[in-house]
């Protein structure tokens, strides 16, 4: 039986990746740096995923797994050597640390079976970082011979995540997940995954990922940040608010114009296929907390909102819906979201204009920076900016 190693046993790792490979009959191994995540899995010896499909809701209990922490003894080593596919549902900032840990594992793999080929698939919404990830993993391998082997025997591939997965905490063993669209995976792959539902190899993935992050994640983030300011806790509740929906739709409309201009080779039909996902039976109550998490990353220069602003500047399109969404994001705060806490502390210490410029990556006197600040002040005038106890 084939084995998959899942690096990161949080919401997405358990609720999507583990659940999907379990359905296909693969052996599953989880590896995580957080002992609490691993302790919870090993204490229960199972976890449950409520899967929302288009025509049904399924309770899937997953038991066929092993779970290891990133200990100094490399307890995961034997399972690593049994694995042909490695799935990495990680935040962008965690890949370098994972590479440092797995360097010894790749070295050992080269020693025991140099003919083996492996595929490592990265699940993150950040684009254009695969070259960095490849370098991190390669440079962490101790010997030059094993590094040369890595170059020809390990495929590092990107993906487009189109599945919403949520739980109360990252270590929870009760998880909600939608199953209405495939994970799109960069080609070529070194290992066969054709028996796993919801995994779909796709050409031209880098372009498609830009488009997906802009057209889906941008309006989604807009709904979360504006909805948070208006007191909502879930995406469906926020989406039902006419003002929130109007802003999300405006962000979506200008995004479509910008994307179609930047990528003339993409047809409207292909864009619709990528963008519009089938509706799950009974809408998954996606939390604003999940979608809004880490506003510093999501408001950054090349990400889901600012990336489209750059296209608007390039093609002389109205970017005001985007700057309002960014202004909403600058006001986001959750006490268990370290990035949002740091953002609000920075706002109090350095002020609105300096903080805005640093977060979005433009000078303080740039028209976009000034417009975001104006939008923020307008929200404040509507009493939508909360007092933050940082």
C-alpha cells in the first residue's frame, strides 16, 4: 500500500489532505512541529471530518494514520523512507523550517534507495515561491552527492487550493471541509496519484494560481475584513450584508477586468471554470477568523489585493474598491492572530500612513497609499474602526 507523508497536521492537513488520501486507501503519516497537534491525534487515534459535497454531507472518521512530532530522534524516518508523495499544507513562512528538518531524511533516502523518485506538493496560496522552496530543501541536504540526487529524483510542485477547511483550532480533531473542486497540481509529477480523488494535475499552473488568488481570494478576503468591521463572525453572514456584498462584488468586477487584460490568453470560459466552484449541500459555515488570518501577508505587495492594484495601475483601472478592502484589512484584529496584533501595535506606534506604506509595500506619498489611508479614515468616520486593546 502506498504511503503519503503530510507535513503539517492542522486544519488543511487533516481535513483535506488526510481525508482525501484515506479515501483512496493510502497509508498516512502526519508530521508536525507542534506537539499539541500530534498529541491530540495520538490520544484519540482518530479524527472526524464533516465533508460537504454538492449532493451530500458525509461524516468521515479517519483512523489509518501515524503521527509524529519533529523530534531530534527523527522518529518519522522509517515512514519518510516508505513515502513516495509528500504533501506540504504549510504557511509560506514555514517551508524553510520544514526543509531544515527534512534535509537529513532526504540524505538517508539517497543512501538506502538512490533509484527512488519522489514528489513534494506545496499547498499554499502564495505564488512564485517554488524556486525558493526548492533551494531551501536542496541546501538543507548535508552531502553534495545527495543534493545532486535530489535535483533529478525529487519533484517540488506547486498547487492551487480550492477547498475550504475549518475547525475550532489547528489541533482540533473535529473538522469541517468542502469537497466540490479539485486541488490543481503543477506538472510533471514523478509519482502516480491518479487513484486519489480531488487531485488534478494541470499545466500552466503559475498563471492559473495568480488568477485564482486574485479572483477568488481577493473578494473572499474583502468579505472577511469588511464583515469583521461590521460585527459578523462567518462568511455567509457577512455576504448577506448588502454593503459587504457590494464591496466584494466591486472588488471582483475590477479584478476580472484586470486579469482579462493581463492574461489575454485566458478565455472567459476558462476563467469561469477556475473561479466558480459548485455549491456544497448546506453552505459550509466558513469563519471570518480563518479567511482573515494573517492580514500582514494578505495585504502585502504581490498578494490577493495589492497584486490586483498593480494591474489596475498598469492598465489605468479604478482601484478604489481594492483600497477600501485593504483599509478594512488594516483594521482587522484577533487576539490569537499574532500578525494582526503586530499590525495594530504598529498602527498605534507609527501611525496610519507609515504603517499602510510598510504593509502594502509602497511609499507614503504614493497615490495608492494615500487612498488606502483616506478609505481607512472614512471607515473610522462611520464608527467602524474598533478600539484595539493592544
